[in-house]
C-alpha cells in the first residue's frame, strides 16, 4: 500500500513523484546538508498516495473530471468550475488509515519539539512542481501558524483544494499537464518564529543579469509571505560568492534599505496571521546584520553546490533564538536557462519627463498605454498589449500579465511575485514605485525603461529608443587586451558575459553623484555647513551611520565593488574623482566649498585637489573607500588611477597623501596609474613612469589640450579630431617612451569603436589595452583583430 506520511529525513530529491518538488527538496537538505550548516525546520510530508486515497474515498475523481470536461467544452466558466471542485474537496473526509498516520506524525512532531500543540506551517507541494521546465511557484497554498489536529486536518484539505484554484487550472492547461495526473503532497513543518524576527527570499544568481558570482537576498520583518507576494519593498543585499571562504573579508557588494511598510505576525482566532504597520525604527533598520547576510550567502552557495545549479530559496530568522533557517529551495528557472549566445542592448535616445522610478526587472524598454487595475476582480477589463499598472500581483494575475507589454507595481522587490513572473515571461517590469496607481491613469501613454541599471524609469509619452543585438558566438582572439569603460555599478552586471579583459576605466564620479549625492567636505566639515536645507537632507541621507564621513566611505566602496566584482580577477582601473569645480558645487552642500572658476576644464581639478588643504580631507575619504574595497572586501584587482596630473612634482605630493591614507604604491600589490591627458605627461613620460605603473591615454582631454580646442564648444566641433597628426604623434610618443621605461599604456575612449583606422594606428603603435563602452566592445574587438591580422 505504501505510506501516507514520510518524515523529511527519509526523503530525497528523487522523491518528487511521491511528495512533490518542495517537500522532496526539504528532505534532500535535511538528509544531506544538515551536517554542512543548513538548518531546515523539522517536519513531515503527506504523500501522493494519501491524496489519491482521499480523492478515491470521497468518490471525487469522476466529479472533478466532469467539471473539468464542462470547462473544456465551454459549458462552465473557469471561476465556477474551480469553485465547485474546491468545495467538493473541502467537504471530504480523510480515510481512516491516512487520518491515523497524520495524527500520529503530529503527535511525534509535538514530542520532538517539546510542545503539546506545536504551531506548524502547512505547505502544498504538487508532484509536478518545480520541474526544470515548469515552475509551479505560488500555484498552491501555504497556511501559517496552524495549531492542533483539527486545524491541521482542515489546512490539509484546503491544500488539496488549492490544486484547483483558477490560476492552477489555467497554468496546467498552458503547460500541458494532465489535471488528474498531478497529485498533491502536504508539508507539515515546525513554524520558525519569524513573526518576531524576519524572513525573505534569496537567489544564488543575479535575477536580472544572470551574473553567477553573487547571491541576492531580500529581507523584511515578520513572516515571509509579504516578500514573496511583493506586498512590501524589502531590504536588498548582494554578496560576492568567490570571497565567502576567505577569512576576514566582508564581500557585501550591495546593501539597500527597503521601506518594509508592514509585517505579518501571528493572530488569534480564525485568521492565524495578520499584517501590522512596522515601526519607524524597523523601517530605518536593516533586517540582517553583516554576519547574518554572510551566513545566509554561504548557505545559498552550499545548496547551489549540492544541487549543481542556481537555486531560488526562502529563509526565515527566528526572533526568539536568532537562528537562520532555510524553509524552501527550488531550482532557479529563468536566468539559468537563458541562452548566452546573444545579448540585446536597449538604449533610450529621447524621452519625456520622468514620472516615476522603481526597481527595474529585466533590461528591455516598452512603450504603450496604461491599463490601471487595482483589484483582481477587475482583471477582465485588461486590454491586450497594454502596460499593466497595479498595487501588487499574486498568481491570480498571471493570465493577464502574460498579455501585457510591461508591468508596473506600487510595492514589491526583486523577488516579489510580479518580478519573478515578469522575468519568466520576458517582460520589462518596474516594481516598488510607491505610488504608480496614484500617479498614472488609464490610457496614458508612457515608456517603461529597464535599460538604465537597477533603477527603472517611467517616462511620459512614447520615447525614441533603439535595440541592438550583440552576438557573443564569434569573438576573435587579440593580442591587444580590450577592456570596458564603466560608471554605473547597477548596470555593470548586464555585461558580465562579454569576454572583456577587465575594466580600463571605472569612473568614481557616477557613484558619488548617484549613491552619495553629498559633497565630501559637507560630510567632513558638517558642523561648518551653513546651508540649512542641505543640512536636513544630509541628516536624512546619513541616518543609521555612526559618522557622516563613514556614509561616504561605505557607499563609495560598495558601489565600486559591484564593478570590481563583474571583472574579477581581471583588473579594474579606478580613476579617482575628476569632477570640475562647477560639478562639485552641484553636489549637496557643495557650493560653500568650491571656488568660482572661469574655465573649470583646466582649473582646480584632478591631482591638484588631492593634496590641497581645500580638498585634502575629501580625498582622504576616497582613499579610505579604496582601501576598504581592496583589503576588507577583497577586490585586490583594483588599480588606482590619478587624473589630470600636471607635473612629476605634483605626482610625488599625491602619492605621499595616498600613503598617509593607507594606499602606498607597491604595498599589498597596489598599482597606481596616471591619466595621460596633458602634453606634459607625454613630454615628461620617463619622469612620470618612475612614479606610476602605467598610463591611460584620455584621448578627449589630450586632443583638447594638444589642439587648444574646448571639447565642449559647438563652434569648434569641426576642429576637435582625435585623429589629427599632432594627437597621433602624442599617442605614439607616450607609448614608445612608457614601454622603454617599463610602464604599460592603454587608451580609454570611443575613437577606436567609431574609426577602424584609429584602432589600427593604436595597434601598430604597440598599445597594451584599449578600453571602450560595453556596446562598442564587439566592434572594437573585430577592428583590432583585423589590425593585428
């Protein structure tokens, strides 16, 4: 006859046919990974045999089949067919043998936990669930805080009935599964007291780009349903996997504070759980400490290694014991199955004003009319091809989500239902906007852009955009190393599949502008800041940090780490800040600390600032961030580059200040490069080569200063030519002199991608590296291969 109940420790991943994907996976982890630190709440599963015995004992097969046949024939609407079937199941009785086994198992669980009537989570696990070609995630029900035999048996019946929700029936029809061949197992598991702790979801892969070297974790206070359903905007953490086994490192490359507007806790009476608002303190605090983030990430790596594939996991933190548990693990079903032969690159060329922002899902762009639907009962009025705007989605929304061109939600993070389904459907989505349902209206024309990194933009009107397909199948080998120019950490992971040999120019200014927003001296000299409005904004931005300078160091190190992670172990050449004075002044609190200059392009910029009393303590923060990036986070592939260094004596002063701040050239493998963008860098190349390990030619400034042409002048645009013989002479000369002195030379700029002849000139001159924007990489690679040919 077989068993009706099996304990998790007796199950393995080969038991999907008996207990479904969810429960077989829990059993697999209990059996094989407990000794490796994976903590899974104890429990048992009812079997497919128990389900079929229940169906047979209540004579349900024929009645269910008749209702489904009427649905197929169009004689019964979906909602009515589903309701009839669910009512039949909920009214059924367990056959005596099955009933006895469930009761005995619950009694044994109580004994194991040392409680009379333990609180349990009751989860559905379909026997066709979580197969590689079909994710049934969210198709069946979960019931939390179930106490006592009567509640347990009722929850089991309700799980059985959830096999025939409208969404589950529709999903099986779409995937071609026979309704009567799918059975349901029920997992009965010790409740983790996440109601007074926290919970969330994690992936062992970046859900947007497929970058396989990070763990993505979402976290919120209370029970985990809010994160899964996208009912809250959670904290988000990213951890660089290759450094997790290196003692003393903290490779957390992203920590983003979510609003976490509410939390799910236990409730008395029939409801069992309820949502309550979170406190101001909870909203302002991270759910997990750094140590807990790293512990969870290690668990994700252990589980991924065991299963041999990227995984999607749910976790919970017991607020009473502080212990972290894995409560579910299944294969990741989107990014891990995408072909890597080609990439699509979307670029918004011209767009209307920004209406809203949120978290971007995917990297595409979509345009169209808004269809605003606030309640699931109204989904019948959805217009095919429209942009669906709603507060949040659950599996009931799937039938219309697949007919949308894009999706926008008020709530949710990257692991919410809306985000997961959008990825499966290949749709761009922007989640967690906060108030899209309030700001947008039916039939409004908008553009949804997920092509600009992790922030998604909703623009007014129909934007002009282009799509380029980048084929990765045929990449020629070149002696000259082709690297990438990068600025936006959030977009860096999109390009991880490009076979680049590092990042030849990482611009610090982007992180300062977008993630920090504050002038460094407004942090180091905050007490002297006179602008009251700026003071208030800075107080809000730096909330939660022990000191305002620490805010700058932390945010800068994390932002830069995401670029370093994508190219590791290849080098990342990091240019220290190169704002002009007018650009520094635009930062929050900056006007008080910046002089007014007639010509900032050749004014107080680059190296001259780093040792000057007027900026020296700001540069010290930059140095502290780089030291943390290299030594505490582990990214020793970072090379520091000094921009706009006018004389060898200035180089000496900068290197001295760097050493005072813990960055001494040659220590811990630190290399320091100099930008070659001033004629003096070429004329005195041998002297600069004594002080620096390499040169990076900045062709824009070098052209400007060689020809005396303001690169921003429209009137002189015809004279600005990087291929001018004088500029080409400068390039060839510095390559020859630097090589003679034992220094490396690269070039960062667009000229080689736009002009094959320029690429050929660089190759013939003996350039070591060429660094270009990611969308130009393949063209330059081919140009260089032909030149080397």
